[in-house]
C-alpha cells in the first residue's frame, strides 16, 4: 500500500476523474436513454407476452369447456342415433319375421291346396282305372259265361227271375 501512495499523482487522478465524468456524461447523454428505452420496450414486450399468454390460457379454458359441451352433445346425439338405429333394426326384423311368416303360411296353404287337388285327381284317376278294370273283368266274365249256349239261357232265366214286373 505504501508503494501505491508513493506513486500517487494528483494530476493523473484529476485527468482520470474528468475522463470518468466525461464518459458518464456521454453515456447518460447518448447511451442511457436508448438503453432505458430498449429496457422499457423489452419490459413492455414481456408484459404483453405475459398478458397474451394469460388471454390464451383463458381462451383455452373457454375452448376446453366448449369442447366438453360439444363432446357431451355429440355423445348424446350418438346415443340417440344408436337407439334409433336399434329400434329401426328391431322393427325391420319384426317386419321381416311377420312377412316371412305370412309367406310361409301362404306357401303352406298353396301346398295343402295343391295336395288336395292332386289327391282328388289321383282318386278320380284311381276310380277310372278301377272302373276300367271292373269293366274288363266283367267283360271277360260275361264272355266266359256267354260262350256256351246253355249258360246263356240259364243267365237270361236268372235275370228274368230277378226282375219283377209292377
């Protein structure tokens, strides 16, 4: 410290002090205001960004609540549509079952009618065949009976006895 006091020069000190004050004056005059202005602008920018972030946060909350409402409405609408679709499906199935039952009943009735008509036709054909066979048998029997003259006379006599005159 002694050496420092020994080397002290008041002129040098005065020049350095004047230079320091001049430097401070120049800084205040030319640099201080732009620095303060840039600091103020930066502070305002940061505050604006914070305000914008707060507004964005509020807007996001509003959008989120709106989304929740829309989602609930969409779910309710979806449930309604699914319920309506189920009802339509059940109605279509019931209608189809009824129509199928009706068609089945018609087909059964047609089949029964067809069976009846075929049965009547078969019975009529059977009667015709029986009649034809009976006529053929009778024809053969009569030929056999009438082949002999004695048999013819006895048959005529027998028929005459069966016939009564009124």
